[in-house]
C-alpha cells in the first residue's frame, strides 16, 4: 500500500513538473521572439535620425522630416531592400505639395545589428525631386532602386 501511494505521488509530481516546464519553455520562446534588425533609432554624423518600428517610420533632419505608418518592407536580400510607408505628418520636408496620406519610400543596404545605410527616394542631389504616390502599388512601381536611390548615408543604431 505504501509503495502504491509513493508511486502515485511520484507520478503526480513528475506530471506537474512536465506541465510547468512546458509552460516555462513556451513563455521563453514568446519572450525571445526576434525583433527585426531594422527596428530602432538610427543616427548619423549629420544629425539625421530615423526611428523605425515594425509598423511606423519617421525621419528628422534638424527639424525637417516626416512621420509615416503602414510600413511595408520589400526585402531584396537579408541586408537590403526598400521601406514603403504612408505619410502621416510632413515636418517641412515637402514644400511644394502635401504628402499626407500618400506613399513614399526609403531604401536600405548593408544592414547589420548596429549599422545600416539609408537613402530617401530622390531623383538626384542636390536638386531632389521628392514625390509621393497615391497607392502602395504605384509607389512600388515608381520608386525603383536604379532611379530613385542615388545617395546613401551611413547610420549607427542607438
């Protein structure tokens, strides 16, 4: 009788340990979900800052810039691609038209966990024609790597 009680107690204890360890492993896996490398605040020596989350994007250059949401990433490979976004706020970046609600693009390359190079969509520096598109589909067709991303600046993650 004692052996039966001891066996049942040990079996119950082991089952409880299995359930507890499974819950702990599931919690650890959900807590360790990997944040994409591009997420963070990126700065360069020219006082430019990009703040990127999984869904939003902002750019500031000494008080000039923009904010956007609906971020879509079109990866070229693991280290490069294009961010497409819908403009929500114009901080004096566009002076000839109102881009709010329209789509814009910023290309990235050489991405690591601490650095990347970024280029705002622009036809040519210093006379940069920055236009926005009415839809994501039009932005993807319009903002091509060979035509719109001519100048990349290097950024470090804060």
